[in-house]
């Protein structure tokens, strides 16, 4: 996580070196300021410092970050493309709020895409690849009583499985959909007992992957998301 002090120091360093980079046309430019700002706003949204449905006070954020409103507005455009922010003409921007229909649609797309990836991994992954997934699963087993750590490892498991599937377009779409899922106020893993259920589903999925059972891997991953949707809808 990029803390505010570190964020401001990065901005100061970037601004201080801008004239040097301007003279070196062939050098690689550092990340644009608006990209750093987008990362910071994104973190605040995911951490619920900026709540879904809340209007974004551009003047306050610009003052907090120590920047003008121009890079902030460019950052908000990036986040609008990702779906995290909704822009209103002449009214500014607010953090996108997920409706029940949004949640259902995202879960169903994730079920299709990740079940497809699970089948490919079961068929094509090397023994070393599966060992890496097993290591992440073992971490989940140890973290079932630690919700925040479980959330983080759970996402790493899913994203690593997607990476092993080797389809970058599928991975890009899932990455965007998972960003949207972080806006959901009623995340499925919040429900009492859901972490243990999710872990049992991961355990069965891991067994199917190790057995190279493509049909079972796809079915179990799809079921994993269907159960998650049911929990999120309670």
C-alpha cells in the first residue's frame, strides 16, 4: 500500500526530475503522475476510505495529495474505464456502487472464465506449476481463521491459476471483474461460515487439478462461484 507521505515524495521526486527527462528523448519516462494518482485513489476505494456510492471531493483529494486537480481528473478517467468510478457531466465523479444485478452478472462471468482456465490448467500445467498452486492452497488452509490474509491469498490463488492458463485476454478481463467485486458491500466471504466452505471447495478443486481431471476442475470452479453468489445474495 502506498502511504500518503511516500506518495507525496514520489510526486516531488518526479516533478523535480521532469526537466532532466525532457532533455533525454530516448530515455524511458517514469510513470505519469496521473497513473500514480489513479493507484492511490484505487487503494482508497478498495480500503473503503472512499465508500461505494460516495461523491469524490476533487478539491479535498487534490489538497491531500499535494497536486493540482488536472492529474486527479485524468486519474478518475482511468478509474472510470475500469468501472470503479462513475463520471457525471457537470456533476463530478462518484465511487461506483454494485447493484444486486451487477453482482450476479460479474459472478456468472467469473464462473465461465475461471472454470475454463481451471480445465486448461488441469490438462496442461506442469508438475511444478501445480506445486505452486498447492503451496498457495496450503497457505489458505493455515489462514482460514484470518479473514484479511485469507482474502489476499485467495485472490493470489485465482490469479495464479489464470496466469498458468496462459490466456492473457481472459486474465485481463478477470482482473477487471475482480476489481469490481471489491466494490461489493456484501462480499460472499463475509458471511458466517463461508470461509470454511470456500476452503473445502478449493480443496476439492485442488484434488481435481492434481488428478488432471479437466471436467471436474471446470465443474468445481463453476460451483465455487455459484456458491459464492448464493452467499453474497443472502
